[in-house]
C-alpha cells in the first residue's frame, strides 16, 4: 500500500533492500530465533546444528557467562550459579514464587518499595535480575542471527505468553533492549503460532491455540479471515507448564526413595537439580513408551532406582491437565463460541507432546488436535513472519494481527475494591477514560492505584503502579472530577494518566508502571557494554541523530509531495520551514540540537499525519484505487 | 483527536440506524484497522505513529460500541441528547422490575447451589429476551423514531446485559 511506503524512508534509496528482522521465542525451557528467507520462515541453527537454545545461563568461575547446552550440562554440578527457567521469575517478586523451597537459587529482594516487586538472584557474579539473565539468552540468539544472516538486525519480534501481565511484558521488553535488540513488537505466543499455522494452511474460521510451554499455559481463540488474525479471547495460567509435570515426578521419586530409606538426609541443591533433570527425561521418554526407569546416585551415596509407568504418570499429573481446561472453557465463553464452532485446535509447546494432554484436548473439543507443525518451533516461525512484515519487507500487507489484552485493568476505589477501566479481551490498542471523585471535603490529593486482574478485591489482583495526583483544588467531597485514562499499546503495555477537570486547574500526571529497571539504568547498562572511548560515543550519537533526521526529512517530504493538498498552504509552509531548519541543524555537529529539531518537526506534522490517516481510511473503505496517493 | 471521523457510524460508512449490517461493520472495521494499525507504522515518524495509535484506538472503541446492541442503542440515544443511564432516568414498568427481581433471585439461588446448568439455562433465556427487545428497537429507532419509547427498551436491554454478565461471572467463579 502506498501509505506504508511513504513511512519507509529507506525504501526510495534502495527499494529492494531486504531488512534483516527476526522472530525470537524466549521460552522457559528453550529459546529459538527464526527469520524469513526466500519467502520461507526458517529457524536458525547454531554451529552444531542445534535449533533449540536451552534457556540456561551459567555464571562460570572464570567470570565468563555460558548460555545453552553447555550451561545445561553444568546445572547439577553448579546449581546456584546456573539459572534455568528464568522466565518464571520475569516481572515477579519473591512472594510470587510459590515453590521457592524446591528452587536452588538464592533469591534476594530489594527492600526499597519501588523495587520490592522484582526479585534478584545471588550468583558468584553478583546479584542478577531475571531481566539481565534473559538478556544473556537473547544476546546469544542475536549473535547467532547476525552471523547466520551476515548483517546487523533492524529489529526483532519477541514473543511472550498471552497471559503475561504488564510487569512480565515490560520485563521481557527490557531484557531485549538490554541485549541490544530493537523490539519491533511483543507478540503473544499463541498468536504467533496461529500466524505460522494459518498461513501455512490457508485456514479460515475459528481456531483454538492450546499452548502449554515449559512454564506457562495459554489458550487463545482466533478468527482467521483473509489474512486477518483476530484474537477473540485469551486465557491461561502464567505459572503452569511442563516444569510442573517434572516436579510431580520429582516428588513421586522422593516419596519412593523415602519408602526404602527412612533417614533420607536433606538433598543438596545439586541433588535437586539432578532429580529434576531425570524427571524431565522420564516425562519425555513416556511420550512414546510405557514405562521409564529413573536411575541416579545422590550425593549422600543413596542409589535411586525406580520405574514410573505411563499410567502412574497420568495418575500423578492428571490434575495439572485438568487445570488447563478451566482457562480453556473461560476462553470459549468469552469468545461466545461453542465447541461446534471450532474449525481446528492447534497444539503448541513441547509439553503438548504428552499423550494424556492430547487426549484431554481431543475429548473437550471433540476433534483431533492439529500437530503438523513442530510444537517447539511454531511460535518462533510465526514471530519471524510478523517481524518480516513489520520491518517492511513484505510489499503486500495482507497480514494483520488484532490482539487483545488478557487481563482486566482497573483502579482501587474506597474499601479496597477494584473498578475495572479496561476489560479483558479488549482489542488493542485501546484507550479508556473514567471519572472518579474525592471522598473527603477539601481533599487536594488522590492516590491512584493501578491493578490488573479479574477479582473484585484489590488484594486479589496484581498491583501494577501507585501514584499520587496532587494540586486538586479544595472542594466539597464528590465535587472534583478526576479523569483517569488507561492506554494499552499494541505491545500490550499500559500507561496511565490522570487529570482534574472540573476547575481547569492543571493537575496532570502520566505514568508507565516501572518494574526494576528504569530507562536510565538500561541506557547506562547499554553504554557500559560498549567499552568505547567518550569520543566514539559522541560520534555514534551524532551519526544516529543524523540518520534519524535524514529519515524523517525524506519521509515528510515524500508525504507533502503526495498528500500536501490535504492541508492548507500555510500549514504546508510551516512544515517546510521546520524541514529546512532541521536540514540546516543536521549539517552541524550538535546531536542534541538535531534531536530537538526532529521532535519539533514531528510535532509540526501531527495534524498533517492525522489528516493523511483519515484520508487513508476513507480510501480503504471506499475501495477506490489509491494510485493518486502513489509517490 | 482529528475531527473527521469522530462519529462512529460515519467512521464505518454505515447509515445511522439501529438495524445495521453487522457483516459490513466487521468488514469495514478490518479495512480500517488494516489501514491504521500501529503494525503498519513501526518505522514511521512519531507523528504518524501517534495518528495511527489514535485512529486504531478510535475504531476499536467505535466497533465495540456498535457491535453490541445495548451499547449501540445507548449511543444512538446519546446522539439525540438522551442519556439512557442517567440517574434521573429511572422509570421502568413495574412488571419488568418484578421480572428482573425474579431473574436476580434465580441467579442467587443457582449460585448458592453451585448449579452451573441452571445458570447456563437462565443465561440462554435472557438472551432470547434480548432478541425480542432488539426487534422492538428496530421499529422504535428506525421506523417510528420514538426515542422516548426507545429509551425505556434500551434501559431494559442494559439491565439484561448486566444480569447476563453477572451470570457469566458466577459461572466462571464456580468453574
């Protein structure tokens, strides 16, 4: 479409230049990177031919950071410094971790109020946040992609569980930025899977994506029609996954060992990790076999030798399978669909290989689930397709994803109750405003507490942010009108603003909930990672500012040439004046001044951009040829 | 927000009526999203991103309002300067209020008895009731232009929607 091309400044210079963009599935157990090459979405492999990178990070004694298979191999020998399944801790505080006793890490929580929500893990390399640990995994995938594709990436689509809340999404985005990735979009994992599946099979109709990963469960219901992937509803459990099945086996093995060894001394962290690894292997083995033998020697010399049958495995884990069906029913109700309305059920995530899961899903939907795409790879493949579209490589824009917010967002009102402002399963992007008022006469400040969740009591929901709106003019109780606006962008990330509006006295605040890392901290960490001289940094900043300036100048000039007649001559001249000003400033060596002039030009073109957007929408609706807009 | 498309029916190129072509609403919604969604403007200028975000947000809001019968009716009344849910707008016929109390009682009883099946049945019953009211609204809005009568029926529809969402919440809680 012509309008998209206008917004792609690089296109006119080199129209056929393929931009390197990747999709990354940052998984609990394994992570993958994929890209679209010769119109095919492909998973990229490492030097040894491995597509899956175990999401395991080890802080080694020699100060190096080891990621992947090599780190995984050391997890029993060095459990405290080898972090597995870190995704479970993203955007989480210590109190959110239910089974802390079974996890070998030393968790630390900062006592300061603002950071108490996010935990850290003590390693020999110092305190590490889940964001930093995840960034190590992402760095390896970034390097793999750049080596494999032979160039710098313009950006990446990172997938997140659909049921991730705001804190978990923000943490994931922070990790990607920390890894030096330009995040084109956070994409929900089931939606990514639907893209890979739907495009592959040219499907139309209602589809269910049942996604049981290592540590998270998502179920999404989508309507597919002519390249539009519309999420109707999503539900899930962000703390339920294949790991829990391992853990059940682990507990079962311990019970067995205790039966024969009455005085079982406490297990070491290495023992725990070893038994969990054996449990995972047994689970995988039972996918195709009737029984699995678990043999290993604990550090105290006790030999573990037990056999788990497939039936026993089903018995000890059936409650976990059942646990996935409640969110599935909720999603179906929210989508307002019956089982008969479903054209296909796509299985995603390695854990869906377990036969009793497939049976449970088949029983519920009364149809055999679709497993023709590798459940480990389908998310990354879909993310790569979306990254290719977002980077502007696809000339036809047939693919459109309309996703939803998984959890309701609201505010705390008197009595610790939640007033929902945005309901779950609202299509993104969304902005909703609601008015609130004061409780006491003469009240001049208001504490605004933002929460996420479905329950009526604040204490049952997740607290996202708390801020104070001051400067409300003193009035009788109930007279003030405080308008609170919630905005959720296409990444599913929230920002909140509040304004007192009965008197016109400005009392305005805008916040993005922050978790752990601030903008400055990320910038500093990134800067520290380029161990270059001050002069180099300045040169890079100037170069970046000039690239930005050049991009916006060519974009605005092209837009004026194509659609200038949408605004008055005076308005056109005002924009041209800003363009000229920016051109002059960009020739000088002051990066800050260039960035300011870019902002000024952006501001000057807001009304013009809105007019073009309206014109583009009118054209889309009237179905008229848009050749007149072609550059 | 720019002034051109702040009116919901106009945004979707639909006539301002209660009886709308929902297929066309959906088709046009997807066309608008396709032209304005932030995914189309990932590497655009900040001004273009802002315009995209605003229009995509507006069309989501407008689509939500028009696709649901109760909110569509409420919106049509707003266009006539009538606030269907204003505190002053409390009049509802006695028989409907009695009926509503009865539904509420059934809901509470089924909830206490943890009886999902009865809740489901009640839900379907109310949906049938909604359909009857929607048919009435077509005549009142589109033929008679009787906004006073339409206000009363709209209020009934909003009440039923509320009971329905409470039923769904109860089912969810029990499930």
